[in-house]
């Protein structure tokens, strides 16, 4: 089973995200997504878009949220999938496929990858670079969803604080 996201949509998301890297005041706020089934602190109110993603021959809706504040861009995605896709080898395959597609669409280079478990959600954290920016992506499955939580900073020194704020505040409902 492979989740294949619309490459054009992901590329557009990456381009939009990089364009949002203009300076802005730090205004972190809690955001709740009824479609995505989560709450998280974000550097600004996010823009929302949806796209269709095929998983094992069926289409599922992926909700993508982007928000920018200061030098940080936050990208979150949520795809509701059948429960049997979110455990064991299926979950790992979905996480790996998500990151492969994300890295290609963002024209990013992987710096490191390690298991990450926060709030009882086990997944992978991938640190990457794209252009002069540095990012960290946490991909995991929980509550019948595949989630991608990405913090990207134009100034690499800003990444740890942004990453920690997003990752530590993320909760599913």
C-alpha cells in the first residue's frame, strides 16, 4: 500500500510555503481542525486546502494547513484512512511513502531520520534542508489518520524552538 499524493499539489504547497517566509511578528496561537482531528500551536492562522490521495486504489481526502510567522513555516497534513492502514508494517510504509513524496516535492535533502514518540504517538522524525531553510517533519499514524507535522525555518537557529512548540503542542481528538 502506497499513499501517492498529488505531486503538483505538494510542489505548489512547497512553493507557497517558501513564499510565506517573509518576516512577520511571532503570534503563536492554538488551532483546532475539525477536518484533521487535531489541535496544535501555530505561528499564525493557517490557510487550509484539501486534495485527494489514493491509498490502495481508493481515494481519501488529505487536509493540508500552512501557517507562517517570523522565519517559521508550519505545514500540517491529515488523511483519514482505514484502521488497518495505521498499524504495524502498513503504518511504516505509509509514513515512508509520505516522506518520500514530501522530500521530492520540497526538493529537500535529508539530514537525519530517527524514531520519535510524543504523547503516545510513534512515528519518525526527519530533519531536512531545502535551499537555505532547515526543517523537521514528524510523520505518524493515530486515530485512523496519517499525520504530517512539519516545521520549516529560513533561519536554522529558529528551528528548534518552532519545532518544539509545534511537536509538543500537537494532540489528536
